[in-house]
C-alpha cells in the first residue's frame, strides 16, 4: 500500500527538523587580524574568551602549563615572507602559537601543528615545536576580553601584543626590507632608461624616510624630476631631502619652485603642503 501524501509530508518535516540546528553566539568569538609591515603580511586568527569575574592567570589559565593562548582552537599566525619572531627566523607559512604563562617569564612556543582544538590528553606534542623563546610579562590596564593586536608598526618591524586581565605580552617581529629594495634597484639599474619616474621617486622616498644615504636619495629624486619635470610632488620631496642634508637655502629655492608648479596645476593640496614646508624652513635659515 502506498503511503498517503500527508504521511510523506509529515516524514519530510520530521527529517527537516532533525537536520536543523539553533544558531547561538559563541562564548569566545573568533577574530582575524592582519598587518602589512614592510613588504610582508602578518595575519593572526584566534578566539576571544572573557574573564567574567574570574582570576585569569594562575587560576583559569594555570601557571607552568602549556596554554593554547585563547579558546576553542589554537591561535594561528601566518607569514607570507621570511621573518623573525622573538629574534628567531621563521619561514613563510602558518603556525600555532602556544604559551607557558608564569608570573615573571612566559615561554612562547611556535608550533607546526595548527589543527589541534584541544591540547588535553597528550594531543600537544613538543616534537612539533618549531622553536621556543621567552618574554617577560608587563603590567597592563585591565582587559576583560582576551585581545591580540599589532602595535608599534615600523617599516621593518612591529609587535604582537597579547593582553588579558592585567598582563601584556609584547612579542617583537622583524621583517627584511633593505635587501629587497636594494635587490629590486639593482635589477632596475641594468636598464636605467626604462625605469619609470615613479620608481625613482619611490626609491628616493624610501631612502629619505629610512635613514639611508641622502646623497643617493637626492640622485634618485633628480632622476625622477628629469623624467617628470615640474612635478610638484617630486619637488617637495627634493626640498625635504635637501633640508635633511642641512642645505636649507637650496631647499627654500626648490620648495618655492614646487609651490609655483602646484599653482600652475591648480592643485590645492600641494599648494598648501609646499607652503607649509616653506614656512617651516624659514625658521631654520
């Protein structure tokens, strides 16, 4: 005997209900952050538990035991270029960050296995550690929810801050920039006539802003201006380079010329920028 349509519908509804799940907020929300530093991108994925009136370090998170450094799963850090973390070289890739909290010293563990959700029952294997290093914790203003963030971002370095309760762990990360820039310029200089003016400008800007040889920076910006004459942006940078070389008289002449170029192009932004720099030079004559 064939089942009735009503019976079939009832069975379908029953199966549908069995397959449904109630969506609710997680207690430790997932977070993902990334930061460009130099020519490298560093990304972090982690979950964020909250203290909720509990004593965190020494109780909720025991001292002297490996901690997954967050909740729900391993905290994972990714590098797309070779870098240094805690002074140790790390290859491009994704890694788990585990820690061993202590009152006066934390051990930071960079670990190869990123798939572990729990490290209980011997799941964590020290043999999969890439390396370890130590960081002294710092006192911090109270943080209710476990927080990781990138701070003190420079051209070739930044810090990964881990904050919870009144504790801050600040992990230094370094990346290579100078050698990459120099390598690119060596390739470009094989055919200098084909180098776009923008490339010369970028090289001049990098050298000027990062403590490199200012004579090289001046040569680069002159090459940019030779290929793009009356470029007020390039003129302003040349004036700034000259000022860094303490050649304020020539810097004044160049920034005045750049100001006129900006006026000829009716560029209000660079009319203002060149004027402000011009005024700042007048105090240094």
